[in-house]
C-alpha cells in the first residue's frame, strides 16, 4: 500500500451526505496540522507573555492583585507543561516508528 495514494474522506452531518463528501489530500492534512500546531504554540506563548507582564506589574508596584498574578502564572505553567508532554509523546511515537522493521 502506497501511503501517498491514501486519501481519507470527511463526511459532514447532513441528510444528504452524497453532496457533502470532501476528500482530504495529504497537502491539506499537512497544512491543517501545521496551522493547528502553530496556533497552539502561539497560545502558549501568549500565556507566557501575559504571565511575565503581570509579574512585572506586581514587582514594580502597579495596581494588580496577587491572586490574578498567581492564576496567570499557573495557567502559563500548565500550558507549558502540557506542550512539553505532547512534544515528548510525539517524539516517543516517532522513535517507536523508526524502530519498526519493515
């Protein structure tokens, strides 16, 4: 089986599925995955920046509540931890595929 010849089909929810079938090409899948990954990493970056800004405001004595600073910092920490775990799982999966014998 040639992996390049694989083209999954996406069905939309409708009473007339014959007209709503769309084939996804490998290029479409690549672009979609790349876009999703870029958005996710951008979101993590935004949370890190927001945490840094809140921490700076607190350190310079501006009017921010300590609990807001801590919540923002915790959100940034959790999103970074999740990103690292997803990356680790992806690297693990890649290494496992490389170990497969064909």
